[in-house]
C-alpha cells in the first residue's frame, strides 16, 4: 500500500477500505508515513469528508493504536462524560462528584485546555497537591473505593490521536466532523465506560458554531458508540456566552465549589442536573429520567456532591479542603459598563481569548498557565447593568496585553429591551 494512493482516493471522494485506513494510521503511529503526507490526507478529509463507515474504521484504527482501559472487573455500570470544549466550562468538576453522590460510578479521563478553551486537568491541578497522574491500578482502585476518579490520559491511550491532533492543530485541520468525532470517540471508547454522556457545545466559544452542526456531530458520535456496542447520549448546550460567571482555573474551581454548596450559578446547576439525571437513569438506579434529575437536584442541595468532591480531591493528593483564601492575584480590575441596560450578548470566544492572554490558558501545548488569573462576570445574559457598574472583573498577575480592555468591551452587547434567558441545554439526542 502507498500513502499517496490513499490521499488520492480521499481527494477524489473514493471511499477507503478498513484495511487501507488501518494501515495508514498504524504506519503513521510507527513513523513510517511522514507528517506532510498525513497533513495532505487530513486536508482532503476536511474538504471532502468521510463516509460514516470510513469514520468508524478511522475511530477503530485510532482506538486500537494503544491501550484500552478495562473497567469490566469493577462492579456496576460505569459512566463517563465528555465536553467538546468551551469557555468557563467547569461542568465536570460538579458533575463528577454529583454523579458519584447520586449512586453512579464515574471513571473519567480528561484533557488539558488549548487555545481559548479550558481543560478539566488544568483546573484540578490548580488545587495544591492534587495529582491527575493516576496509573491504571490507582485509577481503578479509586473508582472502586469512592466511585469517582478524574485523571489524565496515560501516554499510551490512543497514541494515534496524540499525533494526529498535534498535526491538525498546526495544519488548519481541526474543524472537521469525521476528524473531531473519531478523535473524541476513540478516546472515550478506550476509556472503558459503558455509558458516555457527551456535552456538545455550539456557539461562538465552541468548535461547532450552530445547533445544526452540533447535532450532526452528536449523531455521528452516538453512531460510533453504537458500532462499539456502547451507549452515548448527547446534550447540545449553549456556548455563545461563557458558562457560569468564572473563567480561569482556580476561579472555576471556586465556582464549582460554590455550586456544590447550593450557590449556583443556575446554568451550571441546570446542565449538571440534566446530565446526572440521565446518568442515574441509564445506570438503572431509577425508572425515569425525572427521578434521576430529582436525585441529582437533592444531592447538589444537601451537600453530598461537595462531600464527594472533597473525597475525590483527597484521594488524589490535595493538601487543602478549604477554599477560602484560594486565589491570589496582584490586581483585580473592574470593567465599568459604558451604558445601562440588559445584557444581550457576552461573546464566549472573546472572553476565552482574553483569559488566555492573562495566562489562564495556553496558545501552544508547551505553554505554562497561571492558575490564579482569569475573568469573573458580574452579570450574566439577561441581567440589568447600571452605567459605571462592573460588567466583569479581571484577575491579573504579570501577563497583560493592551488589547484586552477593548476586546472585552467588544464582547458585550447591551440593550434597553428585556432579554428572555435561554435554557443551557437546548436538545438531547440519544
Ligand atoms: N476534542 C477532541 O478531543 N478532539 C477534537 O478533534 C476536537 C475536540
């Protein structure tokens, strides 16, 4: 087989066989095909797409490129959750403990943030002492003992995705439905859970800009799960504006802690309850999804989710259990509103990029992050702001860029008319 023939076929929209795709991926992982040939193929995929069957073969080849975690010796149904990435997306920090407190067993491998999106691992690592490097035995033991672990992917979990993603990142080939769905699902299927809940974001701060594209991506990922005899459910959720009020690693941990102590914000509560409600139902703990939601609601209110969170961080080495005096920055700068009115729009992408410029995120994989910096919204969409009142607060240390203030103002649109708030979860696809 020759790489060039495979590139030609995809360029001419001729479907590849399973053998061809498996060969191409294996040869690439073994360094027998050069980056420039794979880049060329990835661009052909971006432009021409792949059939569903080809996407499955690609997912399978990626999945088989490394280890699979076997959770079958742990009792019960194991659930996992994945987000396609957003701004202020701290859902996993609340949802993991909430799911475990509600009777589910949650074994989750997470990723780091890149660009304007944050990553659960960076947020967790902002907690002093906490490690996300759990080897398979420790990961499984923790899941067995406390029904919850959130860890980083081991080096040999889907190595094909590590190579392909790094290449896609620098060749303008991230944004492709078959490439995103195979990348996500190969990792999720390798992680070993029986039920995979997918938080698929759409809007300015997400990969998918429209509900329609998010729905297509969801349908593809659900199909890929089915082809591997697993169950996936997709929750299509809004990422036009940031989720919650906090953006930045420690700020988001603190917001999650507050949420687990009954202090909202509502959108974070709503999405966590919705997804956990499904998890509880799909884990066969209750007979209806509404009963699942009720259990989740109760465990968020009564402190059980927070207790589970403290158990998890302790098991993973955290040296603190008190989040007062958690954040230390040199300056907190308010951004005063230039006029009064109802907040109509807060552009998630602009806020995510601004937080990254403050040091909360990384532009390149090798960049380090500052866990304390970020942005806290003083108001969310639909709320009224007085002229001169803070729209948001900037938590800054040394990293600064003069464009940040103008950029943040440009993210806002304020109107005289009342705004009807939208539900954070717009649609559920099974
Ligand atoms: N997240 C992933 O894991 N892979 C993609 O391709 C895009 C988002």
